[in-house]
C-alpha cells in the first residue's frame, strides 16, 4: 500500500468514515457512562463485605475471560437483544465490570485504616467518610481503572461489527475479506487515534483532580 492509495481511500469514503467514526464513538461513550453509573457504586458497596466482594469479583473475572466474539454471539441469540447496538452495548458494559469494580474496590480498600478510624472518632458518618476520604484517597487507583476501561472498550467495540454494528470495525473486517489494505489501515488507525486521544484527555483530567503525590506512575 502506498500513501497515495491510502489518501485516495480517505477521499472517496469520507462520508462513510465520518458515519462509522461517529457510531464507534457514541457506542464507546454510552457504554462507559452506563458502566460508571452501574459499577462504581457496586465497587463501593463491596468494600463493606469481603465475602460478597470475592463473589462479585470472581463473577467479573469470569465474564472478562469470555472471548468478545463469543459474548456477542451469545447475546444475539437472546430475543431482547438480537443483532445491533443493544447486544454490543450490553456486552461492553459487562466487560467494563471487572476493571471498574476492581479499581474502585482496591482504591477504597487501600486507604489507611487508621485514617478511617480517626474520621469515625471525629464523628464522621459512613457517607461522609466515603465521600471525603475513601474516594479522594482511592482516586489514583480508581482513575487508572477508568482509563483502562475506556481504552479497552474502544478496542472491543470494533468487534461489534460482526453482529451488525456499523462502526470502524467494519473497515477492518471487510478489508480483510477484500484484501483491501487502505480500508484495514483506516479502521485500525482511527480506532487507535480515538483510544489514544481519550486516554490523553483522561490523563490531563487526572492531573487536574488527583494530587501529584497520589498519582500512579506509568
């Protein structure tokens, strides 16, 4: 493939590229937002019971080990989901379960117990301890899990093309079938740019909300 071939493909398929990029981005964004709403509270609740934490994290790890193509194939057989975005969205939310719950749980559990006991001694309620101590001090680990979730979701979303989702993964799958290198490169390149771009933005946000002394070195 030459640069000219690549540029010609971009020029001839601009509208399709924009459509697929938009679909890919909205799928990732929807999955991440819903996952945060669901799994962050679950992770915080699990800090109250190590027994339930072990069970839920075991379930999350099991789900995470299921190959993505197999997960999509299972979901499309369920009438409530079928082909398309519903199955893709539900699968991505399930995959986000492990990194989000794990990071929230580990972040909160790694806070020094003496700090928590001192807060209780001062009369702080459980909700206030959670809001003002556990979450702020656990934020570096929590945010690291969040960044992993976003990048992972961006990549797995491409596989949803095999169940009817019209996103950037279609360029890769159809490019492989047609032996069309510019098509494959376009899909892979834009997915990579989205993942790197989102991770960079989150990195900047992390620097603004997490004190320098608490940040996790990468």
